[in-house]
């Protein structure tokens, strides 16, 4: 049995959290750019990307916690869960602290390489704060993984929503007084509150937890470590994604171009998260199913793939059409660099979501080989293509290389899962999806044409209305008649009028 009501609540609250977080980042980024300038914004982005090198030391414990908390709750072994929670947070906290101290001189040198010498002191002034906030966020991430294991993603989402609003408020207070250092200090304070809040929420679900973690279990650590070694490879390979891309963009394009890349990347990632965070709610459900009804995992995959495909086909062309308007609203003018980056990143990260059903299914059942291979493919291709295309075409070439690498690695994971479970592509793509895809492209073309014709004389609000209307006229019927729309409506009806249901709806 799947607790479908809780699954839907998790998905909805995840979407709400993403909307609030995205809105707060929209305000924060514009505020920081206007207060400090685009170059210092690029410096901040680079330091955060460089700090993420430390993720090689996170031991993969956050994702392991989702798997093993879900598994032992299904086996009704709460005492084991208590040991897992404490062991995970103690292990990560101590090990990561030691690594961060050792890495500091190395990271300081990395930060200096792509920067103009005049910007180096500013970068070095915020590096210690970035490392502390990274440690706090990583420790909180383990506890949030435990909340996910309880299938209480709604609690985690509420906490993250409050944290993002707190960060925005602190930035408004500290940035005008202390500049870039104030922004870094705001991030440290937010991360500390997030860690404390995560522990308190988890203790509410698991009263047997002590006030502070103190008990370390060798057996629990060995159990999680065996699973997390593959996750550690994934974490290390992710250093060749966003961090390397930002460093290369800074090197081949400069601080201002890196700043616009951060704007575009954050915007796309937040919009993408509207779908991904809701979909990620199924990971603990799959872990639970693997223990109770493993035959249903395949059916859940088919349903989730069709739903993700429906959402991508519906919203990707629309977001691309809105990008020029977003540039004028968010940045204050039409910036060609921002728009180009945004379109490329939209294509890469949204099409990447087609691999998410396979990726999350592998996480849920505990088979990570193809996830690791996919990440290594992305990382290695991104490094090679980023250097080559960056040398030839500058910052735009770096981002184009990243998108190519992302699509190739994502396809590797999806095809491997479908081959392993003998799922034909024709069983996943309905004819209504083909119709919707064609309508989306036609709607995009019409919306861009309308924008070009109207933008010299229309207001920003008027442009937004006619661009949205142009796209909607073409796409609304294919969206409405698609089977996924009926399924979504059915699920929301269950959420509102039923307390629980089984997985029958996933077999449609």
C-alpha cells in the first residue's frame, strides 16, 4: 500500500517550497546585483561553486539516510532508526569539519586563478563564511534526508521555506551594512537555523532521539557506508558539473559573464525544481515498496515518466518564450548573455528530467551503478567540451558543452533502466504526448513572433499577457485532453476527499 495522501501532500508542499524559495532568490539576486554590482555577484557565485569542492567529503550520507530510515521503518525497527540518525550526523559533521580545515589553503588558491586581481581580496574575505555555511547545510541535509525517510517531506519543505525567507531578511539587513561579507554572514546564520530546525522536527517524529546526538553505531555506519560509496562517487563527479562550469565561464568570459550565468542557472534550477522536488517525493515510497511490493516499482516508473514528460512538454517552451521578459523584469534590461544562457540551460536541465524516473527509482531500490556511470559521463564530457568550446567560443561555448554533456549522461541512465526492466519506449510515450510536443513548439514560435512585433511599443505587463495568451491558445487543448491531466485531477481529488488509497491508479 502506498500512503497516497501523504505522497501528494509531500509533492504539493515541495512545489510550494520551491515557489517561495524561487521568489525569494529572485528578489535577493536583483537586490545583490543592484547593491553590489554584477561583478561582485559573480565573485560570490564563484566562491560558492569553489566551496562545493568540499562535497567530496559528504560520504553520501544524506541520501543514504532516506534509504535506510525508510527501510527500517518498514521493518518496524525504530531503535535502528535512532542509531542511523545519530551516526549519520556525527560521522558527517566530524569528517567534513576536518576536511574543510585541510582544504582551506587549496580552495583559496583555486578562487584566485580565474579572478581579476582586484577582486581577489573580496573573494578571500567571504571564503571562510562559505565553508562554515557549507558545513552547516551539509549536516542539516543529513537530517532532512531522515525526514524524507519518514515520508514527511512536507515538514522539510516548510522548514526550507522558512529558511529561505529568513535568508532574504538577513541579507536586506546585512548587505547594505557589510557588503559581500554581510551576504556571506547571512548565509551562515540561515544555515545554523536550518540545522537546529531540522533536528527539532526529527525529534518530534522520533522522540527517542536525545537533545543532542552523542551515540555512534559502528553497525549503522557500515550499513550506510556500503550504500553511500557509490553516492560518494556521484558527489565527486558533480564537481565537474556546476562548479567547473562556473570556473570555466569566469575564466573564458570574466566576472560579469559569470554573474549572468549565475542568474540564468539559478532561475532555471528553481523553475525545474517545481517538478523535480515534487517527483523526488517518490524516493522513500519506492524504498518502502521495494520492501513490501517490489513488483509495483516498475508500474510506478511508467506513471512517473509519463507525468514528467507531460509537464516538460507543457512548460519548457513556455519558459523559453518568457525568458526575454524575465530578463527585462529581473535584471532591468534585455541582456543577450543572460537570455542565451537561460535558453541553453533550460534545454539541458529540463530534458535531463526525463532521466529522473530512472534515477530516483535506482536510488529507491538501492542500485546505483548506472547513476554513477551517468554522472561520470556528464562530468568528464563537461570538462572536455567546456575547455574546447570555451577556448573557441568563450562563455557561451562553455555552457553549450555543459548542456551536451548533461543530455548524453542523462540518456545513459534512462536507457539503462528501460533495458534492465524491459520497458519499451513506445510504452512510455503516448500519442497525446507527441501532439503536445508539436503544439508546444508551435506555441513557442508564435509567442516569440508576437514578442518581437509588440515589444517596441507595449508595456512589460502587456507583453507578458499577449505572450502567455499566444502560447496558451495553441497548447491549451493538447494539455487538457492528455491522459496525464486526468490522472493529476484524479490524484488531487483523492487528496481532498480520501484519507488513503492504494497504487491502482499507477497501473493506468
